C-alpha cells in the first residue's frame, strides 16, 4: 500500500493519498485546499486517481473536490445522506474496495452527522472526529453526546492502530489508539458529563496545562 499524509494548508488541514500497488488504483482523501497536488503526486507515483473520499461534508474538507472532478471526472465517496454532492454512498461497516485494498467505513457522528473514519490495514483516518490529543468541535449537547459515543467506539479498536487526523492540531502529526487512550484528556474523561464539561471549559484547561 502507498499511504501519504499531505499538508493541505487552510486550517492546518491534512489529507491523504492512498494507493494500491497491485492495481495502481488510488484515492484522494479530503484533498481540500490542495487538489492539484494529488493529481500531480498520483501521476508521479504512476497511480490512477479513481476516487475522492471525504470524511465529512464540512467546507474545509470538500472544497477541492470540484478541481479534481473537472480535471479527471472521478467519483466522490461520502457517508450516506451527506450534505454535499457525492456519487457513491457508504455506510457503517461497509468495506469499500480500492483495488485489492479493503477500506472499512466506521460512522462517527458528533462533529458532523455524516462523519466517518476509514480503517485501512493498520491505519485509521479519523477526519475531525479524533485529533492527536484533542477531538473535533461540537455545537450542541447532542453533538457532544454522539461524539463521545463515537470516540468510545474507536477506543475499542486495536491499540497499535495508527491514527491519522484531519488537522495538524496536536503535538505530532499522527499517533496510535493506545497513545490517545493514555494521553488524550477527552478520552480520559470517565463519563459523558465529564466529557461535556471539559468541552465547555477547554480554553481554561488548555491554559492551565500549557496546551496550544
């Protein structure tokens, strides 16, 4: 497998180029602010870009799609009922095939109702659900509850899985499930009420603990 984390600019957005070495098929995950790079990089690696896959429908994750579609005419893959144009819908538990690669879809609502994570071999692309040492923002208490449940689901995965987030908001660009279980202050909250309280007081918590 070819797997590259790409700094897209914007709000420190990360995207990913995933390629199957056997078939040469590739997907751009959340290309956002840097769409031309994915086209050029795939060509350089002799990959055929077949899909755009978006972890959720927020503007900063879909705003580069049109450029790639205009250049290559490829299809967009998103979670079912996403609030943005897409060609192929996926749902929780689906295995999306990229050549010989299996991409497992995990629905993780909270930050966004159509949010999803993508598990590929030992790598988990988490979009804006889980960052390194942090989590995605939520507007309402219901969103916080859904996010809490989504995070609990992710923490049941293998601790050695590598975590690749949608933004470079942490102390390092990637981590592992085990690292997040031991170090992420949101994951360490014992109850939903504590999780919601930390979200409400995150600015003060960051200042107290020297977190950027």
